């Protein structure tokens, strides 16, 4: 056993404490028989293990660490503070009592110190039994264990809640972390059994999976080999676990490991909700293959962009799909929609976690990512909060990674994380806001961008999430400018349209009845005719003008922004960008219909 300034420690591995013969034991007294003080503080625990002549490769691969038996003299001087604070003393009182104990019990003596710790642990437990109520009882392998609430403040670590308890066995830790739930009832009119199945698809079995991973890997997490997972279960879409012996452990490190295990499970049981041509689609990984498994009927009969894209990428089945949409053959529609996603979207690499995240390719003239990319080029924004497959809400930081992160995505409402593409995102200067869960939360994304010091932020919201525009507007303050993009508006309700009218800077019309009714008459400029982009504010116009100037390579000046028949309208023609006013535009014969 090593000793430096009173500090005494032994070697610990995933198999137990190291004995003199290189074997393993759970008895600290046996491990203390090794005399390796001669190695000093320099070498790592693994190096000391090797110098002692031990070479169990499994142990070295999983890690070797020092386990403190007795604190240093400085640490012993402060040991009592922790116990006295648990018993309700304030810090000053606890410090003074601890200092008196140091001399009264002669804690320089190792045996006295070990006995003192045991005495204090017993005193704390007696205090809790007499002063506190039992708040929970765990049914463990060693019997029932009563838990008492301590006065220690809860901690939020990586999105999880860490709470402290005290028990007969000392400190107990409860870590609670939210689980993913797609809430498919928001998008799909399906029976209760299907709703329950999809909503719990990524939760079912996660507690047993976590238990197995914990028992196999806990030592590499920085936990002691005898740390126990006392209880684990799912409550209200949260994973709740109780652990003992979290003493002197880096809580952030353990929380990262917990989150990493959850990410692995989500990736293994991959699931997404996307949208194409107004239809919502569920993708699931079943038998190691990602497939579209559920689709809603296409809500509109015709859309020029839909037809164009179908003919470009839909292959031989595109005409049949278009016909199914026109004839309202729902069964054929949904079947062919799933086939389209499988054969074009998935096979096309849109959910490939090895895909590159940088791109200069502009997919449509007046798209949101294209407009934001131009804004980056013009130094009008320094961050964009957008959504990407397998990444969830992200913060992009330049024109190339903005365009590359989304490609031709037409709406993403739920996605599953991937460690591979999270790493690629970091390499591409993209910031995943939720690197373990790939959660989609644009409000938190904007907050994170502000926390990181960005001042000029673009943010996109899709479909009913546009209801959050008012929350995002509240985040604007002096020195912080937020450009708000309302996307994917087909099928939005009246309340959402009203929020978009009040708070959005730019709105994409899609095939929305309420955008036509509320947004279009109040827009101060418009881009495009078939699927108009409505500019609602001067701030929005500055971004759009910047984008138009990059497209035509010329200044666009003297534009009078106004509502009604004199509203300026810009459209693409064979001669480039043409400027008209609303009253000079003939009725569109190739627009999406019906508007819903």
C-alpha cells in the first residue's frame, strides 16, 4: 500500500482489488498487503500494475485505477465537515467541529481515522432515522433499503436530474433522465395500440439493456468495481436509476456514460418522423434495416414542386404515384409513399450516418437553407438553428455546413442519434445541441446559440412548431437579432398561422389555406409565384434581398415594401430574376391545390 502525506491507496480493477499474487479480491485488507509506495506519485495506476509484474490484458484494457483507503492529512482535517453538514450544521459550525475532532481523535493515526469515519457514518444514519422521514424504500438483492432525503441541492447534469439520499449503506444517488417519445398522435390518426407501440418503441427494453452495459462497463465509467445499480426502471417517460458508492466519482463522467448508453440504444432502435408532399412518414429500424413503416395520405392532389421532384427521383413508379394522389386512392398512396421513402430517400443516403455534412449544392432557388447560406456569405448571420437527420437541433456556423446538413429535407419532426455523425458534425463545425438524444427543440437551440455568444441567429420552425415563434421572439434583446423562418406550413391550424403572422420574418406558403388567408395579404414582399415565399418584416426582406443579389450578382435597390396590390414580387424567369408588383401577376395555373 502506498503512503504519501498520509494518503493510502490500493489498486482497483473491474475484477476487484489487486492482491500480492496478481489475483483479485473484494477484501481491501488483502489488497493493502502490497507495498508499492516506492513508485511515488509519478506513474499511472496501469504503469504501477505493470511494474509489479502483472499483465492481465483484460484488466489493462478495461483500466486500472487507484482506490483511496485513507485520505491525506489535509483531507482528514476536512472529513468531518461533510458528515456534520449532512446532520444540519452550517459550514462554519461543521468546519470548527471537524477541526476539534482532528485533534481530539488523533486522526493522524490511520486506524483512528478509519474508526472515526465509521463512527461518523453511524451518527449520520442515527440522525436521519430520528429527524427525517423515509422517502423511498428500495427492494435490493440484499433486502429493503430505506432512503432519507438529504439537504444537498439537486444537480442537473447533461439533461438528467441527480438527487442525493442517505441510507444505512451511506450515500445513495438517483439519476433521472428523460427518454425519447415521438408522440406520434400529433401526426398520425391511428389506433391506441399503434400509438403506444410507436411511442414506446425506443423505450422498451432500455432498462435491461442499461443494466447489462452497466455491469460490464462500470469500471471504465470511473465507478468502483463494487458499485451497485440498486434499482432501475421507466417512470413517466424517464429512466430512473439508483446507485450506491458514487463517492469521489466525477458525476459528469458518469452522466456522459449513461447518455452514451442511451444513444447506443436509440441508434440500435432507430426511428424518425419526416414529411414529404404533406404526408407524415414513420421510419423504423427493424431487423437491422431502416424502412418506412407508416404514412399518412397525401393531403393535396397537386403540387408543382412535388411533381418535379417525383419525376427527378421517383423512377418508374412516379407516374403511378401521381395518379394515386389525384384519384385519392389512400391505400395505394400510403404504400407508394413508403416505397418512395425506401427507394429514394433511404437508399439515396439521406439517413446515412456516414454522409458528409458540407455542401455547396443549392437544391431549390428560394429555399430556407439556401437563403441562410447566402446570409452567411453576406455576414448577416453568424449562426443558424436548424434540424438535421440523426442530429436533431443543430447550430450551423457557415454557408457550407448549413447547406450540407439539410440537403433536400422537407420536414423532420423526430430523429434518432448517431455517434458517428455527431462526430462528423463537430468536425464540420456544426454544434449538435443534444449530442446524445438528437432531440428537436428549436427554442433551446436558440438559447444555446446565445449562450455560446452568437449575436445574429437564423432559426427555422416547421409545421405546428411555428407556434413557438412567440417564445423565440422573447429571446431577442439588445445586441441579439433573431431571423425567424416559418416552414412546412401545409395543414397548419388557424392559431399557428396567427403566430406566424405576428412573429415570423419569412414564411413559406406550401399548400396552406391559412397562410393564404392570413399571411399573404399582410406580406410586404413576395418571392416566387407557384409556391410563394412571403416576406413579413424589413428584417426578413434584408435576408431575402441579400439572397437575390447573390443569385443575380447585382444590387437590388429602390424596392418599396408594401402590402396589397402594389406589393413587390420577385420571380425566376429565363432572363433571370424579374421584378413585378402583385397586381401584374396573372392567376396561377400551376399552384398547389387544394390548400388545406
